């Protein structure tokens, strides 16, 4: 069995991602992409992808909201609640690599985002 998933193009961009992507393209790097699911399997995939990306000739690649755009096509926007964490914490806009921010610091920021998300979910009940 096979199927096709349509993903609409986006005109959104991430300046840091664009700069890193152009540099990696110029250097002939091979992008490492991963689906980062919401369980331990996704966490392991994400960590492994970050580690592979440190090896030559690889680099970490990203998509702009790819999973959101897939779900919008499958379920419809009206059935999704989406949160843009970056719009909330507004930090690290010049960073790309996960190792550029200390782990304890990005955990603290993630907890701030969690509180914001939970408050918004409560308001939208």
C-alpha cells in the first residue's frame, strides 16, 4: 500500500536557516532531515540526526512548519490549534545548531513555552 501526502509551498523563511542553508549548500553538505515525533522515538531520532549532522559531509536541515502544513491538508485548519514557540520566547534567532544553547537554558525556555501553551489552551476551551 502506498499513498501521497501533499504539502503546500510556503513563503515563510527563517533568516538563520536561510544563511546556514546557503553556507551548507556552498560547502556541498548533505542535509540530515528527521521526523521528530512526539515520543521517545522522535526524541532519539532528533538527537541522532543532530549527531550525524556533526560528521562530514553532513549538516542539519530543516523545513518550515512542514508537519503543520501536512496536517492542515489532512485535517483542515479549523481542527488544529497551532503555537509558534519562537514568537513567544523570541530568543536565539541567530542560532541554528542545538549545541549553541546550553541544555539547561533551552529546557528553562521550553518550560516557559509550556506554561504559555497551557494557558492558551485553557482560554480556548
